[in-house]
C-alpha cells in the first residue's frame, strides 16, 4: 500500500473516531490528512469505497497487534486478547471509535461490501481465539472442550458488554469480563486458576 493511501486510511480512522460514521466525509478525511478532496476521490471514488478500504486497513492493524500476542503461552494469550478488546471501554478514544464501528455494523445488512469486510475482521478474531484455545488444550493449560464454540462464546460476551457500555452507558464490561467470564467460563476452561483480564491501558496497543 502506498504511503498516500496509508495516510488517507489513518485519517479515516481519526475522522470516524471524532465524528462517527455519519460524520465521515471525504472532505474531512482530506483535511485530516492534509490532502485535497480530489486526491481522496482519485483513490476512493465514493465514501463506501473508502470505508471498505479502511476496514481492510484496520483488520491489518489488529492482525499485527494479535501477532504481538501470539508468542505468549496460551495461559496468558487468551486473557491478553480479551483484555485487548475489553480495554476499549476504559479508553475515551477507543470508545468513540468502537461506537463508529457499531454504526458500520448497523449498515452491514444493507451493503454487502461492508458485511464482507466486517466478516473478515470478525473471522480474524475468531481464528486467533480458537487457535489459542486449541494450543492450550494441547499443552495442558485448558481442559478438553470444543474450541470453536468456546471462542464464539467469549467473543460474543465481550462484544455484547462493550456494546451495552459504550452505547447505553450500562456498567457491563467489568462485571461481564472480570466476574462472568472469569468465574463461569475461564474457571471451567483452565486446569489451574485463570489469570484475571486487565482493562487498563490495553486499548492503546491496537
């Protein structure tokens, strides 16, 4: 990817974070990146084209963050990835961006390109958690289970808690992660006592 495209997509993330999906315009992206609006349209004909390219770019950023977690043993890796995304609830900038992502998900049913891009992002997360659980079963960290189902349960619980906390202000992330998931899921999954997720300072790693 060219440096210009990277700058435009990084600017798109900033505009989404500050203005949400409805406030995302090619004019604002151009201003944020310090380029002309015509240059934005040279690379991305429409706002939808820009959003689809951004979602691919963001998935690559998250993939790099996950790659930094991959060398950790499964015992630490699973809790680290849960903390990584749950941390969005305690970081103001990450919360704003998460809300913009929720807006995009609301449009995914209408636009196939959005749905495909978001599905690829979700699949990335699922495969990482699924792989981590499989590795943990193999090395004796986790009890025997169905990795696919457990991965879906964990990701759905974190995403649901994030949505409730960021959209309607319900205090959901800490109770769901540190109480519900730790006490009722991880306690059964780990052979030994599971470590607790940390929600502080995690979101900055993505």
